[in-house]
C-alpha cells in the first residue's frame, strides 16, 4: 500500500485474551490500529474497519454492536473470536450482519480486505449484510485470483504436508489463488525448497516438527513460513512463531485468509515478520 494513507482500524472490546493479542499485534504491522475509541485521531474520524474483539460469544450484544454501527454507519464491522467459539462459528455468526472471523484468520483476511478497499473495490465487506456465508465465499474466489495474478512481483509459494490428500488440496488452493507453485513436498519441507513463502500443513505440530521448523528458519532466514494447524491455540501459535513461523493459520484455510497472509508477508522485510506475535 505504498503511497497511500495508512488505513485506520478500530479495535473495540476486551482484547486481553492471548489469542486476540496475537491477532491484534500481527494486524498492527500493516495498518494504523487503535485500541479503543479512535476519536483522538482527529475530528470526524471514521475507521476503515472496526473489529469487535470477543473473548466469548457473550462479549458483545446485538445492542452494543448496533451502537457502534450507528456511530460509524459507513464502517464495516467484523468480530474477532477466540478458540472458545471454534465449534459454534460453524453455525453462523451470533451478531446478524457482522462477519465473524477466527483470531488466527483475522490478520490475513484484514490484510486482504484493506488491499481491496485501497484499490477502490468493496470486496466481500461490501456485500449486503444479509448475504449468506456461501455467497461471500463464492464472490471472493474469482476476485482473489484476479488480484493476485495482477500483483507484481507475485510471490512464489512452496507447499508441504505429510498427507497426500491434504498436499494435493493445498497445492490446488495456492494455484487457484493465482500464486506460482514453486515446489510441493510430501512430508516435512526440505531445507532447499524454492519459493518466497512456504506453507506447511503440519496438522498437529509435534515437538519434532517445531525443531525442524527452527532449523528451516535458521537455514533460510529470508523465507516466510506459514504453518497450518488443525486447532490453533494461543500457546501453540506462540511456540511456532518462536521456532520461526511468520504466521499460523487454521485448517482448512480459507482463500482470503491465505491470499492476504501470503501477499502481506511477501511485501514485508523478513526481520519484521511475526516479531510482535512471537514476543511474550
């Protein structure tokens, strides 16, 4: 987003849960994120996006969310939820018309939404509040590929997984998103794999996997590594980041979360990637 004003993101609610802290710190790396009321940033300030941080489903009521919407009627609202809502999220958002995002997907999806808005496109955040989840997914699929293939330079991506089916699906997803596939490895990623970014579907990373991750990161410090985990938690994500991961995403990973993460990581200096999330 060079040459453009840095977008303002309002982070509202109790974001003290460790998983929300990781998501918030990662997002702060590519936007002007203000915790609490951003009114102090200037008169008539309207955030580009407002994030309703929710440690549990009871953290936000419909009335409280509606009050935020009335104050900033043109600002899209999204809810960032912790692992406590993992199962419940699959039945749909508890706040009608508010996009609900898992904490580990938020930085990637927010990076994607802001990229769309900066280009003058409303993206999925611009869909009607009554749009179903299936409509939002379908609308983003073709859009992601168009944007990624038009990005110069387009980062090349290597993928790895111990499961052949998961490896095939991950490779297809990367190609469908428009990223050039540099290599695909069955098992742990090789130390000499090509690519600007590595996506490793580790499923449930063991201590041995994290040790390999650390060796891979030390051997190739310029490589941005994205780890996919079946059920990411704050403590496991921090352990992966300390070992050398730039980001941790849940599996199955969504197209917007993956594309936003890959583009964001590829455009940032390697020394800055994951630094905030790895602390603590």
